[in-house]
C-alpha cells in the first residue's frame, strides 16, 4: 500500500519512508510512525511523518497490515 492517503497512515504503523537527503537515490528507511506532519488528506509524494526515532520523511510504503 502506498502512503499517499492520510487516512491509511496512523501512529503505530510500520512504514518505509524516504528521507529528504535520500530523495535522489530513493533509499528507503523503515520505522514506526509517531506523528503525521502533512495536514492535507492526500499528497502525491507521500504523507510526511516523524518516526519514533525522530527521523522525518515521506511515506512510500505501509508495511503493517490494515487493522
């Protein structure tokens, strides 16, 4: 599942994000969502989130199954 819809991205979900410095390479970082930083319901590049370890990036994939 991609991370373009805000309703699909909730705190506690495991996701793959792309960090700002990794946008050119497309390198993904896996983590658990702590906060949602995008207010709009959708975003073409992915919803911006903060992970529990403090890293910020845009969601590319949602790993956790829907609850």
